[in-house]
C-alpha cells in the first residue's frame, strides 16, 4: 500500500523589506481600485528575477516601478514609468522583459532605466492584461494573458511567441491564467489558474501543439496558485496567496515541503537565485517584503530570449 507522507513544514525568513522612502501610502491607483478593492496600496511586489551579477529584481505593479536589490538587502529604484509591471524575466545581460498589465510586453534597459514596447498587441487587438512569462531553451516565450478572467469568464489565454515573431495561442479557456513554468525536459508546461484554484498540466507536442491538458494540482482558500518555478529534480514550486504559503510538489503533485510566510498571506511569486541557485526568493506583495528559504536542490539556470525584434 502506498502511504502519503506528511510534508515538511517550515517558515521562510525575511530577506529584506521595501524601505519607507520608496513606499507610497495613501496614493490611489486604478490597478488597486480594480484588484485590491480600492484599498490604499503603498506597493505590491511581484516578478522576482535573479541576475548572475548577484542582484534580485522585483516589480511594483500599481506604481509602475522596477527595483534592484543587492545581496545585503539594499534597494535601488532603476525604473518608474506609466505602466503596471507584473512578471519579469531576463532578455539578456542588459535587458529585462516585463509582462505589463496595461501595456503588454515591455522591455527594460537596465542601465538607462528606460522602458519601451516589445509586443503590445496581437493582430492589432489589445491583450486583456498579460501576467507572467517564461522562456524555453530554444528562445520561445510563453506568457499568460489573464485580465479579469475567472470561473465566471474562463477565457484567459496562454501564448507562445517564437524567436522569429510567430505568435500562437495555446489555450483560450483559462480561468485566470497566472504563473507558468516548463518541466526540465520542456515537454510539459505548468500554468497556475488563480481563480480556478489549481495548476494545469499542458503537454507540449513535437509540432508545438498541446493535447490532453489536465488539472495537475488543486488548492483551496480565498485565492489560488500564482507564481510558479521548478527545480532541477522537477519539483514544482507554487506560490499561493491567500494561504501565505508555497507548495513544493513532487511528480504526483503531492506536497513534499510547505513553506509558510512570516510576513503576511499574499505570497505571490518566487524564483531561485544565489551563487549555487539553491536560494528560493519569494515576494509577499502587500507588506512589501522579500522572503527567502534555502533549498537542498538547485533551480535551473534561467533561459533567455533569442528574439529578432
């Protein structure tokens, strides 16, 4: 008989908090009115990205800001613009690619602090509100278009953009598609469905199509899975706001480890970093806190773009 083992439960630690000089209390934004019930939101962290230079980058959605955090936890504002930046990945050593809820895909020149359009529309149609992104080893970009979709309107989308600029819609029936990540062998794409409170498993066929998409993991609570990452052993890491935890799932979707937040329940996204890629960084969005946890298995080295535009 197979017996399910109880997962190891441990608390993450606070790595750093956004300094008061960068917080914007009392500043009302359109994003907060729609997504935070009109609450005053001094910051809302997302999109952690580790750089080989030893820095961690994060976004601040409602105030259109990108920060660089040093190894000692010191913050630096590197860009502020008219947008709503969410997920983020490295394009190359000099640029970051941003899923901007308001503007589409945007490119950040790190040293200049300038943000420019990368892909704003599909066939002249605006996106609903792009959310997160990931690259494969061939340079294909997968990204989610979440908008305000949910169980009431399961029409969120998942796209793939080739290095040559070909854009394919892989899924069009998603209840709030959010974080996404590829399996180590790149044969499966995992997509968090926040309002469906689950993670979908999307097999990728040799011709690039998808088939036999299924529900891999089911969560519970007031929100649902958000950001995703994966380690080199293929364990799936799921940030779960509302519960204030990150699930570490084996190939059967069984939790092996549960990481809890000491700084609030809005645990939105996560990435691997550190010199050996064994440090898991997590954003606790509402409190403006970045958490960390040391893991025994490394995360994969991040893939980058090979795009022509």
